């Protein structure tokens, strides 16, 4: 059953009516019945709910709100910066990174990005990307929808970095052959609740100027191995490996300290 | 520059003429010039070669074969068993798993696989899948093209398992909540040159009967974490995490014992 993201907090025992898109989806597409469970993340808190009434004609489902559920999201917040790639690759990247567990996705126009987005087109894209993230988060049973943002230039990336204030910034770079993800994790992994940024260049990779900019914000260039990964693959690999390294690819009921 | 996979061994100093598909690709699509380097994997040995002559009209390129190059493939052989998914998802899975570093891909018709392939259709699919693997291996600078095979039933999977004789078989299973990849790696990672199998079910997951079959061949069910991964994502995540765990997401010149 997909998870509903609901903006306001809910309390155990409350009755809630799902209308609009979600109501339609449960009443008419999934055709739920009274007694079935629908998980709802209410203002960040995942809760079980039980269907009490279904009105397919009006696309409405009434649920009885139950207890809070264990959290499923990774303890570490890993943000992905993705250099704007060609075509609709960004959609796949957002879907997969959300599913795997990214805390947020920053799409960055880079010097070697072939595509250029006007302000208006960027707005349209962002709406679509955010919808893809919400759908993927719902399917994957995430506790939150990772925000998708767009940086048209480097100052916008810098402003975003100041805002999220990451402990470690990793820049995946084919030119780097000495430092691996292991090396960085070995010296940085102990911090609980750490915020990481993993940056991936567009198809043509980073320019020297971009490398220098990343250096000025304290980023560590890393290698992901000897094979050449496509831009749409590198982020998924880095995210998976880092979540594994931080113990976040284990089931939460088996992981220590994740049952809050 | 993409890597050419050449079936026969080559020696340093030899002259080789690339014709057919590769000749066309280098002479007419990439338009190489004398002096440019083309990496060629000859009977499993990656070598640098230098273009000596180009004949665009006939789609031919002559190269001078140089020294052997350092190997780029993971030391651990990780095979992926993928329950046949819907639509053309299998193509993306083959492309991505090849790129990341799979040693081979076994597509298995499972009880919950929606698609069914007749023998003839399977032959056609396999040809296409193998071509996708070769292209991805070439782009990713792999040392080999992972063989893609198809098992129409469980006895075929079993026969394949006997043939590759893996040290460890991991079955990714949403129903498993106790054992993680970490737990398995902790007890199995020391064996160098180990052969691993990572099995992923189709969209509907494994049936109880399939779980039982995996148990009979000594497979370990593992969790990939609390989020629900789509079938086309689980393999990439498991492969990335396992390669990381085994030290194979570091550049080969930095990894110990990889320069053979």
C-alpha cells in the first residue's frame, strides 16, 4: 500500500477523510475496503490508519488514525547534487535516489550541462520532479518526500550548502584515483545524525573551475572505482555504498538506535 | 573512448585491422585519427593500441597493439540473478549491473513473473540483452562482457549455480528483517577471489516455494533496509553495496592486490 504524505499532524483515534488525488487513488484505483490499512505520514510522523468507509463515487476514503509506526528513513541525511544531465535522465535519477533514501536532491546547472533551463522551464521541471519524488517516496515507504531544488549557477549551490550545512561533501570525480569512499567514511562515519552531500557531475564531468569551487567549500574528491560510471548511475552507486557504510541498508528493527 | 572486445589474444607490436561494426564505429562515427588510442580487451587482457591508419570509406581502422593495461574489473565476481520483470526493465537492469561491475547476469522466470518468454522469444531477447551488456561494458571500460543467460525454470537456475559454484548466495527478500548484507559480509568477506550470487525477485517478490528452493541450495535471505525497493533498483543497490564492502569501489591503482 503506498504511503500518504499529509501536511498536518494527526493524533491516535482521529478520523480523517482522504479526498482529491489520494481519495481517488484509494477509492477508485486501488479500491480499498473497510478494514484495510493505509500508512499515512502526518507532518513527518508515520502512522498506521484503518479504512472505516469508502465512497468510490465521490473518490473519498475515511480512515481511523492509529499508532505511530517505526521510522524507515536512513539515520544519516545524504543529499545528492546532480549536474543537470541530458534528456529525461534527471527523472530516473530523482526516482531512484528517492527510493534508495536521499534526504534531498539538488539539480545543478553545470558548465558541461548540455541542457539549459530558463527560469520558467525550471519551474515546470521542478513541479514535475517533485511529483516524481513524492510518488517514489510513497512507494518506497519513506518517512519524507526529499525536496528537489534547482541551482541555475554556483552561487545558488553555495547558498544551499550554507542552508543545509553538511558535515562532509563528497565530489565524485573520475580524475581522482587515490581517495575512495572507504577512506572518507573511515574518518567521518562516527558522527551520528551526520549530513552528507554527494555531488555528481553532468555527462562531461567537472571542469577545472568547478573542481576549484568545490575545493573552496571544503569538498573531498573521491573515486568510485576503476570503471567509468554514467552520470545517471554514479549517484545511485554512491548513495547505496554510503548508506551501506553507515549501517543504513539494514532493516530498522535490526539496526541499533533507529526505533524512535 | 569505448573499449573493443576482441575474441583472440594479441601481442605487443602486432598490427590489427578493425572492420565490421567496430571499424565503422571508430572510422565513421567517432572519426578517430592516427595517433589516437583505442583500448582493446583481447581474450580477456586489456591492452592499449594506437591508431596507425583510418579508412572511413571502407569503415576500417588499423591499430598498433601496445602493452597490457591494469585490470579494472572487481576482484570479487558478483553474479546477479534477476527475476524476469515487466516490460523493458530488464534492459536497464542489464545495462546498469554491467556498468557497476556484475560478473554475469542470470534472468530467471519466476512464479510471480508477469512476462513469459517462449523459447524463440527468449533467444531473441538474449541476443538483445547480450548486445546491451557488451555496449555497457565497453563504455564502462570493463575487462569483460558479463554473460547474460536465461533460466526458464528452477532446474535451469540450479544447473547454472552448479556451474559457477558460488561461495555465497544472497537472496534479497523484503520478508527478511533480521539479517543484513553487513552480517553476511562480516563472516564471508575474507575469501579472496570469491564468487557471490545476489538474487532479486520479480515485481511481486518470491513465493514461499521459491524461498524454500533457495534454502535448499544454501542461500542466505537478506534485508536491504527498511525502504521498499523496486525490482529494477534492488540489484543495483545490492551490487553497489557489496562491491563497496569488498573494497572494489576504490580505484584499482589505490586498491591492494588489484594490479595483476
